[in-house]
C-alpha cells in the first residue's frame, strides 16, 4: 500500500478513536447520575462498554497503520522484512475482542491477563524503539520526531493500563446499582471512580493530538 493510503488510514483511525472516546466520556455521566432510572443507567453502562471497544481497537490499528507508514519511509528493512508484525497485531486485536465477548468467564479472565501482559510488552518495545530512533542506534537513523511519537504512544499505552486498573472496582459497584441496592456510599464511590478515570483520559486525548501533529508536520 502506498504511503498516502497508509497516512489516510492512520488519520482516520485516530479520528474514530477520539470521536468515540468523547461519546464514552459523555455516556459515563449518565451512569453516575443517581437521579436517572436504573434502566437508563444500565443501558448507558452497556453502551459505554461496547463503545469503549472502538478506542481499544483503534489503539492497535494506530500501531498497525503507523507501522505501515514507518516501514515505507523511515525504518530499515531487515532480512525477514516487517510482514510478520501485521498478523501479530491482528492476532492481538482478535484477543482484545475475545476478552470483551467472554467477559467474566474463566477463559475471559485468563485471556485478559494475557492481554494485559502483552500491552506491557508492547509498551516496552515502543520505549526501546523510541530510544533507538532518538539516538540513531544502528541500523536505525536518528528520527527525533518519530521517536517522540513512539514515546507518546508508549505513554498512551501506559495510561490505558492505569485506567484498566482504576476501573476494577467498577463492576462490583455498578452491580449494586443494577440490582437496586446502591446506598449513598456506593453512589459516591462510583462518582469518585469515574472522576478519577477522566484525568488519564484527558491526557490521552492531548497526547493523541500531539502525536498526530508530529506525524503531520514531521519536524526535524
């Protein structure tokens, strides 16, 4: 695929990521609004969980399309090529959706742990790659703006893991809401939880805009 098509795909994925994240952000307000009927809050929670799969998918597709861009211009071609990374990323995408569909089943929990560990591994690879491109380690040439972009993607990956850890109490807390057993303490904890999660979400949005700007301007 040509550089121009990779660039278009990369921009579209980031646009869908940001757009859907804004929808998730808005819906979260209905989830913690104890003045709304329980049925509305449960529906909002289900919609939020489904829509949240778009940013999770977009993160992996951002790496995939970014890889297509980088390998077509800036990264050296190893003997075996870069082709093997695309099926690896698509397999990771399939794993992400499997975790979502299997939810809290024993298999889903096990796959979720694999996905969490895989994200840590990808984060480390991004950091090492950023350092290599910043310093110009052989066989890489020094491309500081691309190194900065990879560093930003590593930050986004880290913040995604932070959000995942922060949201662990969400299930038990919202179960009380869905069952009609939520007391004022549970409602307050749920509101505080969502409020804390919004902070790394804001940082992710800002980071995405910066990364997209670096890719477009490509400063020296």
